[in-house]
C-alpha cells in the first residue's frame, strides 16, 4: 500500500459519522453523527453503557465496519474512497488489534502465534522470526516464546496477543476490552504494558473499556451515550 501522508492532519479524523443497522421500525442508530480527532501518540479510552456505540466506533476506526454516513480520514486519506482490498491493506500495515478473547491458536507456540499475521505481510521466515521475538521482548515474554497458550497464564496469553498486534509495526493499536477476561492484578499488569508502549514506543492506542480504573491509564477519556460523544477530556491521571 502506498505511504499515507497526514501533514497538518490528525492521525484519525471522523466527521459526522453515523452507522445504522436495519430499517424502518427495526432501525438501530449505533452511531449518530460523531466528530472525533485523534492525534498521533495519544492514548484514548472510550467508555459508555452497553449499546452506546463504543465498539461500533472502534470497528469503524479499524476498518472492520463501514459508516452509513460521514467521513473518516486516516492519515488524511478518506477511507470511504478505498476499496475492500485497500482497506485490508490499511489494516494490515497500519493497525494492530487486541481483543478481550486472546484468539490464540491453542496448539501453536507463542512465537508462531505472533508470527502468523506476518505471513500475510509477505515477510520471509527469518524476518518473521526476528520481528516476533522483538515483539515478545517488548511485552516481557521472550523467555516463553516456545510455550503453547495452555502453558501460559491469562495475563501471559494477553501479552502474546499484544505482541502479535505489535509484530506488524502498526501506528495504531485498537484494544477492545483488553482486560475483560482478567482479574484486577493481571488487568493492571496489561495496562502497564500498554501504557509503556504508548510512552516508550510512541504508539497511538485507542481502547474500549467498561472499567474506569483501566481507562485511567489513558491520557484522554471519551464517554459515549446513544451513539453520540457526550464528553471528551483528560483522564484523572492526565488532568
């Protein structure tokens, strides 16, 4: 995919974004004309009650869903003008995803789980191996590279999932409830990893969460209700 440019532009810009599902009486307005700018290097948490649209917003930003109306610019490029293959390339080269479920292959080592998406980027075996080891080192798990998920704790499995997202050298990490399956201690451990990647690697992180204490690790908190942004400002720690 050609190099994207965003001189003078936010990394992510949403303008009037709406997402409707169904029609007539069954119509659901998951997003209702939201405007949002995210700058390179920000750590943004998105919160809101169930059905507020936070996951839909994440899916639009991640090019996993297409808005019904409005404009989404990534690096100054209008995503609506990209075809499906180009959107897939954008995801592959610029975005990394972390989900509540770790989505690791069960009988495959941590190293091979991290290497897997690099196959689709066309990297050779030696390059994949080096990139995967480097990513595991960043999350403190290089010493567990040859262990299967069944031999790892929940927190370690989520670290492998983070390493998998990092291995492709993305500009943005999109994390959807990354601590939802973890207890408080392991949740804090994962959030410290994400915070360190933001501060030390300059990664832009956009995270959906329902836990206020996890959102506090971010620098900015967006609160959504009924498909709209109700408030947007610094978190308690960042204020």
